[in-house]
């Protein structure tokens, strides 16, 4: 919680004690009530309103009203006419106060981790249209495939420039997010993220250096909002990378356009019509096949199980894998013109890495195995698509997995024409790979959504190994992290396939 929020709660506790001891008509109570008014004004002006403080605002209004009534001429308000009434009065007050303290504590205004690199960070919003592809997921299939993109890069911010908030239009995005996650009754859940400051300066000028900056192309998770990976994007950019995050339309709830408008995407259409391959028993079949994959040692056996696993997936799943790969390849096609138009030719077009989280991690693997322009790839806890079962990984690659997913990459790990790493993080669950683990750390752990690991520490591990990997294969900066299991990180299990290095 922030300083003024804590101050308000402390003052409310003090005033509650005075109420308990029947001191509501004293100068001390009235002075405390006046001080509450000052704290509230300062809080609204400096720290800004957030919905988690509504119970505190309500309780503050109560004590202020009580103070006003008590100083009115001939006021005769009493909360102690009998013991039972007074006990209930005090109980309600302190129960409410407890709730008022818990809510902003469990959903705080987080502070994003400070990037470790030497560079300040700029950010831009771009839009690319592929005129050679129709938008197959939209109601209007005559539309061309359009890719909103945000990029982070080493920059020189103007003097007195302010970094952009985590979410500029948090109210709109919060509603969209709540609906996409099946909780439309909680539309304000992320509204406070407009109070979170990033380290990125909008439209700042890219730094000019003798060495051009390597490029990383990032893909978000399925139906995820890419901004939840901001901390990772900033870490890479601060260390000398230009990171492009693609919003894959209709597989993300919304996208931010260069004019800061927000486009909302509906459900995919024209995909599941007539698809009878996915019914109520399919999920159970998938679970059984997945368990067999985890317990099968032979490569041929794993290959056949993977084929069965992917044959059980709905049509949209395999189709989206193809579309996302086409998005990535199309984007790489456009890097030359983007370099000239937006980045003063500071991009190293011959040094491209790919990276993704969850479904986007699978896209990174596809791009690394099928596009000769890609030099290295990172898959963050994503299932690797199966229609490349006959093609080995032929670029340096690392699969970073969480609890329960450590064996999902075994087949691809063992079928490589170059060095491949598998890094598993104990007590890591899927949301630990992005900023959601910070935004909702306490409730996430309480309901089992995230692992037991500290959220900041967990993100530090992801950023440290991702950065070290790209430094090694895009900048030729060696590291000890991949040579042996470090005793500094007992949560990690690292495997290295060097047989074809």
C-alpha cells in the first residue's frame, strides 16, 4: 500500500479506538476527523483514487459525519445507550476497517521491477496490414489481416518526459479483460493499473550506436493481453534489444493502436462450424494421451502420441498456430521498411530472435524451426505445435517450463540439430511467467493460480535466463548460467542437449 493509504487506515484505527472509549465528542476526535479530510484530499490529488480504497472512503465519510453531528448545536447522538447496541456498533466498525485494510493490500498499486540494463527505454505503437491475407476469424472475411504492434527499444527520452502508465485506458481494458476471463461482474478489476508507472517513454528517440540493436519478436498467450509481459519487454530493451510484441487479432481480447484507440476483438467466427472432432469426451482423451507422453521414453513412441494428441485438438487450435506463424513471418518481412521509417536504421536485421509465452511460445518454436532469418528462440511454458513433428529444432532454443510442464518438451528437446536447453522452475505455475503474478500475487497464491515462489524473484529468474540466452546467441556474450546448475538457484532444473552442437 502507498503512504497516504496507510496513513488513512491508521487514522481510522485511532478514531475507532476513540469511539470504543466513548470519546466521539472530544476535541481529539474532531481534530482526527479533520485530519482524515486532509489525508483524503492529499491522497486523491497525489496518489489518485482507486477502487480498492472505497471501503476506506466510506468509513472516512462515516467518522466525518459523526464529528459534524457531534459539534452541531443541541446534537444528542449517542452510540452507547446500551451495551449490546454499542458492541454491535463497534464490531461493525472494526470489521469494516479490517476489510478496508485487506483490499488495497491484496491488490496493491505495484511497482514494476527496475530494468537492469544501462539504457533508458522508448516505446512506440505500430500497425501493419497484410494485404495478401484475409481475416479468417472475423465476421467480415473480406477484411485484411491487421497486426497491432508495440515496440520497446533503447532510447533517449526528452527532458521532463514522463513514462507511460501500465494501462492508459485502464477502465476500458479492465472491462474487456473481465469479460474475456469470464468475470464480467468484476469489470473494474484492473482499473488501478493506470496508477502503475512503467519505465518506458512514448515515442522517445532511439539511441544511435556503432553496433546495431538485435531484434526480438514476441507473441503473447492465447486470449492474453500482451501488456502483461511489460516487465520482461523493458528488461530486454534496457539491455540493448529492440522488442516487438505482436497482438494476434481475435486471439487476444483487444489491441492498442498508434492513436491510442483500443480495438476490441470478438470471438473467432467461421472456424468451429461443422467441427465435430471436439466433444465432451475429448478433454479426457487429451489428458490420457498427455500422461502417456510424460511416461514414454522412446522417441518414436512420443512422436506417435504427439500425433494423436494434436489430432484431438479443435480445428481453431491448429489453424491459429498457422495464422500466428504467418503473422510472425509477415512481420519479419516488414522489418526493413520499419527500420528505415521508424528506427533510423539502428536495427540489426541479421540478428533476430523470437520469443513467446504460452500459445505464443509455440509460435516462437515454429518460427525458429521454419524461418531461416531467426537465429534463436525462447518458449515460455508453451505447448509446442505438432505439425512440425518431422522437423528437428535447428536453431539454439530454450524451453522454460513451470510445474507440470517439464516433460512436455522432451520430444523436441531430444530431436535437435543444434544446442537446446530445457529449464524447469519448481513451484512455478503458468501466470508466474508474466506480470499477473505481481499484479495479483496474494490472491493468486490463495486460490492456487500462481506458485508459492515470490513473484518478483520468479520474474527475475525468467528475465535473467531469457536475457542471458539472447546475449549468448544474438550478441555472442558468454555466460556461466548454461554451463552448470547454479547453486544460487535451487528452484531450477536445467538440461542441455549438446549432442548436435
